[in-house]
């Protein structure tokens, strides 16, 4: 019994890390370019896009999860197309946990990175152009390096948020032991079934993991000025 | 036709710039009160701000011609630009700042040319320092080296000495004359310091409320000012 429990704690811990890393990887790949465009470009509907990106930050995660079901569920707008063609549905898989964490944590990345990119000195960007560098070169060698602190902060916040994701994950991925029960979900299950000792263990483990991650991130941010 | 010729029209909030002038291989000073459109002119020449109408031509190349639909981006215009705050990249060493100014040159040549610039601009020993670790005068020289490494066809200077204290400013005047000798290209210097203008200028272009009030040599501007305002500008520094 003890061995089983240890196994399930270990499983949840590993799943949580896996979901958070994968979600964060997608967040970096999409969030940094999105932040760049929102910070540097003027286009129609820009503020609308910003609002859509920000909404998951203020909506209850269950509502975000509800929208995700409407879009990606087996009968959802996109989910049905995928299911009809391939027989695959993302619902109740660990991919769903990644998707939920991605959507909920993305605003933290976009907001933080956008602010950092907007605060890069206009003259430094202009200097890069007058020195013969085009836009991509300037973005990669001047703007992003100078916004690095804000971007790292965004990554840290997104990862931490993804690790702690609960509501949207519950809606989309369910809480299936040994399959989709990340640490927050496992803790919830343990608490409602009165298994306080095990819940304690997991709460402490999650807290230490998050704290350790923030500590590493702080060291890195301080070193890289 | 060699040299730089511009005609620029630009409306910004409550201000209209409408100026045209040309210079040859000489040092021209854009002179006038703050807010008369001097810096705006420089930024439009470099391609950082788009004029509403007009034309910008350097030697035989046209960089901007509104009626012909020509508007080259700043990276394709062969100007060296020194900003008022110098705009050295804080995350790059002096060496990397300078080398950043020569993107289209092959790597080996880039390095050897950067070494030449470092020696010529008396920056030897400072290659691995960051801009925050060098003095004001050294920063000036690094900014000039960075702007000149790719051998631009003209040099645009937006009040680069305004933040320096007086003795250093005098030193930088001498330095700028050396630069002129080494790189025989047109130089446009924006300043509102008449002393500086009179010391350096081959030609003075006086700006007033977004228009060119007078173009001429120092003597002409001082002895035959075209208006009461030009006279006042010149008189303030005449001792």
C-alpha cells in the first residue's frame, strides 16, 4: 500500500513537471513572438488580440476550461474535425493538461515579455537600423537580449502557473488516477477522501519544488544582466 | 552630383517642417533653437521617420522620393549616425559594439577593421569593457568608431557633445576635425551651441520654426543675418 502511494505521488510529481515543461516550451515559442508583435507593431484588432490573450488571466479557470471543451472537445469546433478524421480526441489525456496549462499560463508570458520589449530604449533600436541591421537581426541581437530579464521572468511565472494549474485541467483532462492526475488534482482527490497524511506529503513536495524553481530562476536572473 | 541634397515636408502635432538644402563634401551645421526641427530633419534623412513629402539624395543614390514611391529603410542608407545619448548597446563590449556597425563585411576583415578603428580612436585596452565601464569621452569615440566602421557616405551627428562638460567638449571638437580629415565625407552636425557651430562649420544652415532661415558661411550668417531672429541667435554668442 505504501509502495503504491509512493508510486502515485511520484507519478503525479513527474506528470506535473512534464506538463509544465511541455506547456512552457510552447509558451516560449508562441508567447515571445506574440509579445514582440504586440509591442512593436501597429495593426487593426491589436487590442482585441491583447484582450483575448489576457482573458484567461482573469476568467475563472473553469470557464477557460469550458471554452476549451467547446473548441477542442470531441464535438467541439476543432475537436470534431480532428475526431472525424483521426478518431483521436484530446479530452482526458495528458495532452489536454498541457493545453489547459498552456492557455492559462500564456498571458503571464505575453504580458511580461511585452512590457519588457516595449521598455527597450527606442534609440538603441534605431541605432541598430542605422548600423545596417534589418528587423530580424535587430530583434534577435538588440531587442530580445535587452528584454531578456522580462522574458525570463515571464518564463518563470508561466512555468509556476502551469505547475499549479487546476481548474481548466480538471475540465479538459479530468482527474484520472495514473493518467491525468497532476499534483494539484491529486492533492484535491486526497483531501476530499480524508487522506491528510498523503495530502500533506504532496503539498510539501509541490511547495518545495516551486520554491526551488523560483530560487534557481532568481539566481539566473541576477547573473544575467 | 556629389553630396547630400534634401527637401523635406513633415507635419507633426502643431508643428510643420518644410526645409530644403544641399551640401557638398563639407561640414554643415544645422543650427537653431531647440524644437526648430533640426533633429527631426536628421531622423528623416536617416530613414527613422518618414517625411510626408520630399526627396533625399546622397551622391547619386536616391533614398527617398515621395513622388517616385522610393523609401529605403534605414539599414539600406549609407549614413553613419551618432545619437545624442550615443546609444551604445549596454549588453555589448566596446569591441562588439564597434563590430556591430559592420554587418555586411566578411568576418576576418571585420575584425581587422575593428582593430584599426580601436587604434585610430584611442580605445586600445578598452575592447572588453562595457559602455557603463568607460568614461564620457571614451563613449563618444566608441560611438564614432561604431558609426564609421562600415565607411558610410555621410555622417549625421545629433548633438553628440551636448552631454559633455566644457573641457571635454573642446577636446571633442578637435577630435571631430581629425575624423573629418580621415574620412572625407559630408558631415551634418546638429547643435544649438553657436560656439561649436562657429568653430566647426564650413556651412551653417539656420533653422527657425521648421523652416530654413538662412544658409551660408559663418561670416555671412554673422555679418548679413537674414532676419532679426538669425541675428539674435548669432549675437547671443558674439562676445
